[in-house]
C-alpha cells in the first residue's frame, strides 16, 4: 500500500516546496483510502438494493483501486530501477502482512462470527485464494516480480510497448476460465497496466496536470457528469460491476455479449484512466487538516479495516447498520473509522512486519518510499 511519505529524487523537478509535494500526494492517498473503506462498507450494503449504494459502489470502484495502484507504481521507481536486485525484503513484508491477515480473518470467522455448533462444518482456511481485501498485498508482490523480470529479460523494450502488452494481457486473461482468486494472479494481471503507468509517469506530467486551472474545472465537470450518468443508468450499469474487480472472467458477467469481453475491459481501462487523471488534477496542493495527516498512514488503515469489516459483515452488524442509516451517516461513520485507524499505535506492529529480519545473504539496501 502507501505508507510513509518519501518521494523519489525525480520529484525534485516538480518545482514546488517539498512540504507542498508531500501535501499533494498525502491528500490523494487520504481520499483513496477513505474510498477503499467506504467501498467495502457499501459493498456489504448492496443487499439492501438502495440506489445510493449501487451508484456509490459503481463510482468508487471505477477508479479508486486503479489510482491506488498507479501511486504504488509511482513510488516504486527507486526499488524497481533497471539493474537493481529484486526487492526481497519488501516482498517478504507484504507476504507476512498477507499471511497475518488470512490467519486473523480465519480465526475471527471460526471463533467470533461463526460459533461452531453440533453438526455444523467449521470454516475452511483458504490461504491460496484471495477473495477479500488481502488480495492487494499478494498483487504487490506480483507487480514487483513482473517488473523485475521485464527489466532483467528484456531491458531494452520501449515503455509504450510494455504498457501495451500489459493491457493486452489484462484483456486476454478475462477469456481464460481460471480460478479467479488463486494467489490474486488474475487481478494482478488485469491491474498491472496501472502499476506500470505509475512507474513510467514523470513528475513533470503530474505537475502540468495539477497546475492547469482549466484542467481542474474540466476534471470536476467530468467527475460530476460520471456520477450523474451512473445514477441515471444504474440499472443497466450495475450488472457489469464484475468487470471492475478484475477477478471475473467475461463469461460470468452475463450482460456482456459473447466474444466482446475485451472491448468492455478496454472501455473500463479508458474510463478508469480518465477519472484517475481527473482526481490527480483536482486534488489541492495545500495542507488540509486531518485529510493530509490521514494520507501518511494508509497502509495501517488498509490492514486493520481488512480485519474489522469482514467481522462486521459476518456478524450481520454492518448490513443492519446500512439498512437503518442514511448514506450521509454511513460516510460520516467511515470517516471516523479511517481517522481512528490512522492513529500511530495501529502502525507500530506493521512497521516491524514491513522490515523483517532476513538472512544476510538476501539483504540489500531497500528503498523506503511509499508502496
């Protein structure tokens, strides 16, 4: 995910003070982690059939993970430079977080939300499948591995060609009748173009996007228009939501005509890219109370909400809360939860896991930038 706010040396070319640059990226990350948590909450409330839940879900999932993944690639520039060794320590840290999340959620499922009764079957451990929030942690390892192999096997490939091939792979895998959650591999392939886009993005491109006033106005207009269109077309768009996660094959998404899944995925790529640019353009480059501070602690928020929300879902409490509460208060409760999980004590155990002790033969100087 996105943790401490350090930036690659190339960011020095952005032309603004370091603190302003930190504020900008922290603001983006804070918005995204709020949307991540809200998206998981709203997903649990889809059973209510409320139009607000359907539209909020569609709008959030259209761009929030693509933009998060874009930033993960952007802040991996140093760790994944051509010629550098594979970042073993970072990959190990993500694997440890994934394993810990799987065990905690398994324990909560078995002992808290599904008490075993005579004749009932206990929940099974599904370590090789990643159907919930932990998928991102495994995907980060895949993205680093894909990039390392590209730099090692074919270092001379043009960046535009690599990006085009990644898009084609993301389109093609939707036709494969794969196990959707096996080690999060299909999702990693589908989302890899956004990681690459972040890795290849130059700081001056973001600066140019952010500094154009007309672009900010256009961005706000596009975001608003997208929300309105999704609301008016929610009944037609909602059955296509399986495209947004990247884990489903085209054949499982019934509204897609046979053979046209790739066209729909390309449309999703284009829409996600457009909305990501809009958010990056519209985000203020000033310190916003609370918002900017939350953006410094997104990894711990992501980790703990991946435990809290499944417990609330399995216990039925989240669905009940959603039924009895207006969307504005659901959003307010999500903000409060994000602010709570951003507090320093929640980050201490994760800091240790992300810097595990590994054998001296495997050690290397590791970049501590955001991921």
